[in-house]
């Protein structure tokens, strides 16, 4: 039999999760292959890139859509569990869980999918706008893959110890061009003894100025104004005028308004921005494949 499209895996995947236990993607793939009766050759069939098995890719995308819709929840690194919302959906005994069904019933997924008014199920693998040009489809598929990668990155970051997270922040700023080499650019604090400061980094190779860092791992808790005020106080204690406050969650509007009203320069980086920077500067990610998109060179064919 042909390997089903990823949308055909969503309902069977949710049913497998109905035992309310935590599951790894690898185990889910095996369970669904058994459930659908896929033979050994189908289980080993690879994507054209040769980087991943087709069935693993499709089950992975089904899991991503269920996570984005709030039907599954990531409990710890690599593990997912059905939510109360997912259990309620199974009680309704749906015949199929398509992308269009998720978009219509779970508003939280709309931003991930793209255009909320698109009524048509996307063709494989994930091309949400059938009437778009190939270039537009490619761009939209890329943005979805990037969004999924950002989610996975934050899950990994949340598993780090506080000291590891502080070091990650310093390494990221080095990759962004601050301080030159990691050896002499900066240091994660814990070692510095500066109260309220988690890292110190040179602004440039010569060390003409210093940037102080605060790094906080939160899941849902927004960073409010008091935390930023405490950081600013720590900066003033070392006579610093530049700081970067990084969190895995988000900043309350009061915190943002406060940073805009003070003379000390404090840059706020939330979880989404952190993941985007890690992707852009190749920290904690690896390149899976590269596609070149070419066009006609009109000058070459200009015979006039």
C-alpha cells in the first residue's frame, strides 16, 4: 500500500495517544506503522533528500499540527501527551482530522498554518495555498518548517540547566558578532559575583565597551516590569549603561514600556526572537538540505 499523506496520520496518532501516557515520536511511528500495516520497505522509504524516512516525516508533521492545535502537549524533551482538548475531540468520533478541520475548530493554529481564510486542504507535504505560485508555496512551506524548528529549539533550551542556558546566551551573542572569539568575548556569570547579572560580554573585539546579560528560562510566565527594574538596578551597580535581557517566554507590556522610558539601553529578547536568532546564526541547529532556485538569465538570451 502507498504511505498515507500526513493528514491521514493525525486521527490515528491522536487515537494512539488516548492511553494518556507520554510517547516519543520514534515509538509513535512504529505504533502507527503497525496499525496501518506498512511493510518493511515502506517503513524504510526515504525522502528525496535521503535525510529522513517518509513515514517518520509525515508522522512528525501530524504531531506538529496536533501540538499547534492544542490537542497534544509537549511534556518534556521528545515526549508528547494528549490534552483534555484532544480527549474531548476523540469523544466526538471524527472521521478524519484534516488541516482544514483544525483551522476551523482551533484558532490557535491559524498563525502557524498561514492564511486563515483558506478553505482547502493543502496538498503534500505542506503547501497551504493551492492557487499560489510555486515560489509562494515554497516560501510558505519554509516558514512553517522554520516555525516548527523554533518550537523544537525552545523545548530543547528548556531542558538546559540554568548555567548551560547562561552559556548558550553568551555563545549566541558571540555568533552574532560581539566580542570576537568565544574564549575572550565573554563569560557566563555565576562566576562573576555580580548580583542580578548572568553574563558579561565585550561589545567588540577590542573590548571598548561591555554588555551585561540577564537570562531567564520561563515556560508561560511573562517577565514583568519588576524583573527589568531589578536588572537595571544591577547595571547601575556596576556603572553599566547597556544590557540584554533574554527569556524563553515573553515580556509583559509593562516591561516593554519601562525599557522605552529609561536612559539605560536594555534590549529585550523573548523566546520567539531567541529561537529565530539561534536559527539565523546556526546555534543548536544543523543544515539538513539546500535548494537553489534559479531563473532565466534574460541578458544571455538577449540577441538584439
